[in-house]
C-alpha cells in the first residue's frame, strides 16, 4: 500500500487533483488491490473549496503518513504562510517522493524544496518561476521533470503524465500503459509543453526585448541572427542573452524558432499551400529545416499534422 | 451565459467531471466573463459520493435550467431507475444539446436518447453498448461523435476533447485552442481511440470468435484472410462477419490490423529492431504497409513513435 497525499489550497482547480488521482485509482482497479491510498490534505483539517466552489473535505498535513506528497496548483501571487511552508517541509521529509502539478511548483519553491534543482511548471508561468527563484534551473519545455526524488510537472493535465511516470516507477511499464489506455490518454506524450504554448504569451515584460521580438515577427521570412535582435534591443549580445533568459526562461533562437513553427503550423492546418512555400515564408529556408523543427517541437512532421486535421 | 449541467451518479469518477468542467471554467478565465455556469446534478438534490468517497453537493435535475446536459460515466450494469430516466429525458428536452462522457452513453441509451443514432463510448465497453442497444450505430474508433444535437465521447479524458468541441461550437476555434493550450492538452487529438485500446480487451465473449482471434494471434506473421478466420470459427463467411460485428463493434480485418499495429508498436517502442523486420514479423509484409497502418491508427509513422520514446 502506497500512500499518496495531495496538498490543496483554497480555490484549487479540480482537474489538477482529479487527473493524477484518477490515474492512481485506475491502478487499484487494474490490479484488483489497494495499491494506492489517496488522501487530500491542507494545513488544517476541515473543508477547502475548489475553483467551482465545491467543498472538499481535507485532512491535516501534520497527521498524514505519506509515501508521496503531491502539491497541486495554487495561487502564485500568494505563497503559503511560513507556518504552512514548515508543515509542507515536514511532510516532505516523511515522504519518499515529492511532486508538484502545474503552479504547485511555486509552493514547493516557496518552501525551499526546489533550491538548486531542475524543475518545470505551467508554460505560462515558467518565466515567472525563473525570475522569482533564480536558483532553480527551470526547464520550460517539459511535460514533467525529475530531479532526484523531486518531480515537477507542467500545466494541469500534465499531472496525469506525472502520475503515469510515478506509476511506471512503482509498477513498471505495462501497468502504467494499461492505466493510460483506460483513461484514454497518451502514455509518454510526444514533444515538450512548448507545443501548447501560445507565442503571444512569450512576450516579455521588458520593452526592449518586446521590441526585438516584434521585429522578429515582422521580419520572420528573413535570417534573424541573435546579433541583429540584440542590436534592435539596444543591448550587447551578452546582456541580451542574459536578460532574455531571465525574462522568458529560454533563448532568443528558441523563441524565433517557436514563432516560425507556430506560424507555419497555422498555415499547415488551415491552408493547402505547399509545405515548401510555407517553410520559405516563415524563414525556415527549406522544407527539411522546417520538418526537423516540427519533429523536435511537435513530435511529428508537417505532413502528419495536415493529414490529421483533414481526417 | 450558457448553463451546463453535469448529471452524476453514485461512485462517479471525479476525472469524468473535472476534465470537461475545467475546460468550460478556462473559457470564463480566458474571456474574463461568465460564459459558462456549471451545475452538478442528480435525480434528487443532496450529496453524491465520488469513486474516491468524496462527497459532492448536487442539485436536482428537475429544477435545473440548462443549455447543455452532460451525463458522465456511471455503472453500466445498473441502469438508472425508470423514474430517473424520465427526469433525464425531461431535462434533455429543456436543453439545446445533450452529451455523454465515457460510459455515460449507457445512461443516455437506457433513457432512449441514442435510439437510431451514431454514438461512441469507452473502447472497453463499446461492444457491450452495441450488444445491449442494437439500434445504436456504435462508432468504436472515435474520440467523440456528434449526431445532431447529441454528442457522445470516448473514455474518461475524452470528456475534455468533447468539451473543447462544444466550446469551439460556441466560441470558435481560437478560444477552444486557447483553452487547450491552457490545460496543456492537444486540441484535436490525432487518430481514434483505437490507439488506446489494448488488443487483449477486444476478446469477444463468443467462444468461436475467441478461437478465431486466438488463431490470428498465433499466426500473426502469416496472411490472415477473413475466409480462414471464419473457417477456424466454424461459421459461414457471412455469419462470421455479422456475429463478429455484433460482438466487437468492428470487422475481423480491422481487429487483425489492430493486433498487428499493437504488437509492432511494442517492439518499436522497446527494441532497436529494424522497422522492416518488425513489419515482417507481425504480418504487414513490408514496412510501407505498416507505415500506412500506423498513420491511420496512431496518426504518425513508426519512426516518429520510436524517436519520441527515445527523446
């Protein structure tokens, strides 16, 4: 019997909890034994309302005997109190594994549990996590990320992928695959979470970086060197790269590539234009470069995507 | 304001509700207005326990003013009482759209709302739905299925795909895509739910069909004609096709192809064997035949799947 405790806070999204909980529950069904026992926890025993206003009964972190502590998404502008952070740290010490779903990474970070570690979170908040906690190595393009016994996952439904990996760790590939089949989710999703990120949300707060990205969008068919973008931003190459990374969690070259694949994907999905012409129009130069970028970012070539939309 | 009512029954799986509810909720967040109001309903106002034993407050179907009624998964061996069925039918008449998630299709079917319609359900129960309700045109290989104003969806997480389609219907492609990006799910998943089905679960109840499929598994590298399989089952070709379809919701050729791709996929994912050798070993003859079957069933070629597992 493996005891899983989900830490929730007021206004939590039900899907952050229901996704991974459903996966662990499916193991019990599949194996016909109580392989996992699931508890929902908060700082104090009582009732916590979710984002739909439904009341969820919770036990106290202090009393919980756990093997795995999973912190689900919560408000990122309001870290838990020092007292609650202490309870989370204590509970994590009694657990074999600690994990987070979505913005739950901010709670683990506030409690110091991600210091110096590799971690991920919802793509929309990855740059913010990197800014607020510079000691974390934020890996923005991951569905989930393991560093020792600390696992973090991307936004919302990525909690299901995380649970599948923990299940694979505990019970092997076949059981995890069976659970994925039962839930009708992909076991081992292709590509990173970049494929879900809307380019528009990469717009950094810094005006000079925003200007450089605006320039990139307007000149997407041209060769866009980092030197040229730094020049537009009015920064040295080194300063540009450093500020860019701090603000967006990634590199200028990656962002330009993502702009290109996003623009291309829109045209692939909604037009019948030849792939070669699209590749040229968005600055990939040739179709082979674009194909490689698609496979890296979406896990499949442009033609597969076009076929899937048609079918 | 569009009013969504989720009908739940005792022991419902939280993820069946939380998936689509999270999608509708994300529209409200994204648009910054109350585009959707979500209610959880049962025959009688009160409290219903989910499969994790958590109590969920519910309103009564009778009182609900609805635009869309969504029936989530419930027990398939115990259809709702005649009285509850009547309440569901009445609520459906007051709704613009009716939908089901997972085995919720059995509830709609019991209430007569799927008579003569095309519909889908969890792949594990599709054959059962076809047997129990012969007037339904069960489409086993769908993530969701629309027939007029009645929408049904495949297992569990397919409720999210269903919600995205309803959102696209109400608010257009861009809003639905934004919600998918926020939830970190694929908008328009590739392939049907076949890709999630474990071949072993296709085993029909009928002993003679089971014998034919057992033979197919044991002779997978050989040419397997429907004639040969009918012979093993001791039936005429016509009888075999008819009984097979009634029991499994699909054709012998499709099941053999699915056996082949499932066997091949396991080897693609877990070995470094050349694709050509795998194609031959599972009876595809050559790699090009296998590639086409993979694209049809999984939405991508074997090489992409192997690459994705490696990365």
